[in-house]
C-alpha cells in the first residue's frame, strides 16, 4: 500500500511546539462537542440560568475554536514565505476574538439574570445541574494544564496560547465554584429553602458574567495594540537607539527605524547608510553584532537591516 506524503512542510516539522499547538487546538474542538451537549441537556433539564450561561459560552467557544483550528491548519500547511513576518498577527486576532466573544455573552447573562429576578417565578431543578459541569470541569482543568506546559516550553509564548491559558483558568475557577454552589443550592432546596437556592443560581450567573467581562477586557486590550500596527513602546525604542549608538563608527548615517509587534515577536527594521567603499562582508558583520546585542535585550525578535550605499537622504518613516 502506497504511503501518502505529508502535506506538512519541513518548516513545520522542525517546530515541535507548533505541531503540539495544532494538536492542542484539535483536542479543544473534539472535546468540546460532548461537553457542550452535556451542558445543553443539563440546562434544559434543570432550568438553571447559570448552567444555561455556561452552555451558551460553550456554543460560542465552539465557533471560535473552529476558526482557530482552520487558522492553525493554514499555518502548519503553509511554507515560510506565506508568513514572512511570522504568525503573530493571526495569533493576536484570535486572542482579540476570544475576548470579543466573551463580551456579548456576559451582557446576555446580565439581562437574563435581571429578567428572572424581576419575574420572581424562576424554578430550578438542581439535581440535573451537575450533568454538564463535572465533565466540563475535568476538560477545562486538563486543557489549562496543557496550555501552561506549552507556555513553559516556549521562550516567548504566543498570544494564542496565553489567551487559551487565561480562558481556561477562568473556566476552571467558574466551573468549580458553580459545582459547589449547585450542591449548596440542592441542599437548600431539599431542606425547604428553595427560594435561597434560586437566589444562589442568579447570583452565580451574575458573578460568572462579571468574571467573564473582566477577562474579556484583558484579552481585547492586550491584543488590540498589535492589531493596529503600533510601534514598539518607547522603552524598547530607546534600547534600539542605544545599541545603534554603540556601533555608530561602523556606518555612515542612520535612516528610518521601523518597529512593530507581531504577536510576541518584535519586528525591527533599520535603515543604515554606508559609504561607497563599504563591503558586503562589513555590512554582514555589523548585522551580526547588532543581532547579538538585541538577543540580550529581547526574548523574541526579528532584525532586518536595510543597507543603503550612497549619500544620506533624510525622510519620514511610517
């Protein structure tokens, strides 16, 4: 039987972290299907607003995770020329999307909680509330542990992995508190204090929405700067200038410095003017010296030297 050739190019095979990240995302999608089904069944059977909120979050997460899986397949199955500046932009977008998906979910939970509180006839069957929570807690805890392992293995963790770590840390805390709260509410209901059990359900739903809202703001704000192509912060710019000052004798003049972030990677492009008699070997040696000093300052960076042979023509950078 003929063996089918792998579509994964050499660049991807040489990056075990990228392949592990693809497996991680694939498992996120596959494991979410049965958990979402369990949450939906538990929400319908129990009439619990907090369980319904968790089921809704699972459904929204499934849509986002499918997009992430498609993006990961595109990254792994493409060669290096498809992503000359790395995949950080895509990772920032996914981190931004993860936070953006949380925002409307939190608002929806607030509205539903307020309606149930005002109506006063909300009834919950807490015995069914655990159906989706327990398998969901096991899944979230295992994915959180896996994401932490990926972060520890990487010198400069990608925003995608960091967003997953934040997301599953939220999920583990929320689901664990939810399980305990539902058990307390079940005990109150069986001891004749059903109205207190309902209040616990509504309070838990509101607390869940607040926690989601806070973490959504963190994810959106953390990834927004890179999406708008803002330059590196002033502290990093000063470090770059300091390094160039140390090597000022090796070039004729300084042109434009272009900087931006691509995920966790810092992109640095420096335009340097050289005299007519400067050799290629001298320019290459300078580039290696600059790269060596930047390596001590930045965890993950990409340096591109733009040599210009001839007189200096000042112009404004972008």
